[in-house]
C-alpha cells in the first residue's frame, strides 16, 4: 500500500476513536477480504449488508475469516418499519411508503439509512453499484452539509519519498461535477482543502487554467479567475492563487518568472481543476506517469462520509478506502 506513513497516522487516529463502516455489498469477495483484515484490528468495525447465509458461504468459499462481523439483512431487519417511516419523512412526499420499502430492500438505500439513523458512522459502496447508485441515496437521505449546495469529490495522491515520508497532494473535482460554475468551484476548493488537512496536507491551493494571471484570454479563464477571487474572499486564511497554469503552480523556477510575488505558485499541493475533463485526465497522468497512488473519489459536502468504490477495485483498495472514509467521520 502506497503512503504507508499516511495510513499509519489515519489508523492511529481511528484507534483513539474507533468507527463503524457499512459495506453495501456484503457478499462480494473483495469486501469480505477487506472486512477480514479490518476484523483483525480494533479500529474499524464492518457492518456487512446482505443475506447472512450467503455472506458466510461466500467468505468460506474464498477462505476469509469474518467471525465477529455484524451482518444485517434488509429482508429480515427487525427495525424495518421504523426505517421506512423515517425515510418517508426524509423524502417529504417524493416517495410513498411502498416506494421507500422497496428502495430499502436494496443494499445501497438500506446502508445509507443505517448511517442516517446513527447505527453506523460511514459507508463504502460501489464494488458492484454504479457511482450514481451510491451518490443518489446519499443526496436524498444524508443530504449536503448546511451552506453546501453540491456534492463534489477529490482524490488524494500519495507518493513515497526516498526518506520514507509521503508526498501528498489533493485534486478536485475529478469525478462528480462535469462543468462546475464559479460558485461550484469555490465550494470544491474549500471542501478539497478541508479534506487535504485530514491527510496531513497544509493546503496551498491553485486554481488551474491554461492561463497564468492574465496571460491567456477566454471565458474559461474568466470563470477560474472569478472563482479564485471568490474563494479568497470566502477563506482569507487559506493560501489561494489563480488562475495558474500547472507548471507555474508546481515549479518554483517557472513561478519565479510568471508570478514572483505569489505565496502559492511553485509550491501548490491542492489543485482545483476547471472541469471534469481536466480533473480526470490530470489525476490519471499523476497516477500513471508520476508514480502516485490515487485514493478516491472521496465524496465531499455530505452530512456524513459516504464513499464510492471503482467497480474494478481490488481488496486492498477497499481496505484503504474504508480507512480513508472512516477517518473523515
């Protein structure tokens, strides 16, 4: 696992305040392997959603010990009536009792309600569900934090340095908002910065563009520049600069030429992309050519930590994302 020292710190934090995490796809072998590993520790307790017999059989077939796991089956959950009632209330006339009961028979809605009702601290789904199937119940039931209008996301990128320390970067939004507005970019920047702090980053925020402080023209440049000014006004204590080209954001030599008076340029570690095209391409270049491990997407802006796995994930990624998700709670 890349970023060993970062994960050691997160695990230490969780040992001081153990958490409970819901896995919405309890019988998936990758979930079972990660759960088996978590159960051998004392810092994060898994709740597996699904049929108890099927889950134990799947664990036995794959050779994983899940003794001590909490298994909850939506089809015979004793508190289902109370859960349905609570969901009807949350949906405020948008779903009937029958529709809520039907939705709660599925792991994604059921798991999200376990978090909403305080039975679990956080949730990790998406091993077989699509991103939309993980995000939709979260938006409908957990909802966005007060003052937040959107759910966004960031990736934490980690590269082990020769010293044994980690180089850690944050990049947002590379997964959720396709064409964020100025105000969306402000929210993405503030949420990504807060998330970065959890992973030991002292955020120096660069709003990225194909222009550096007026060198290029166009409405996309204007959007990023305006968003940057709004973000500075919203969080005057945060070091923020923009608009910046990527080389000016990370290379002290280039920054000296292009923006010598900036406290961020040349040293940025928290990157705000203008849209999902740039963000998705950018983090994958860092991952594939830069040798960074990429963790995410980490969903931001919700009232509780809910995260989405890639359907191509492996058990180690499930384990890593479970720790990251719990550390946010």
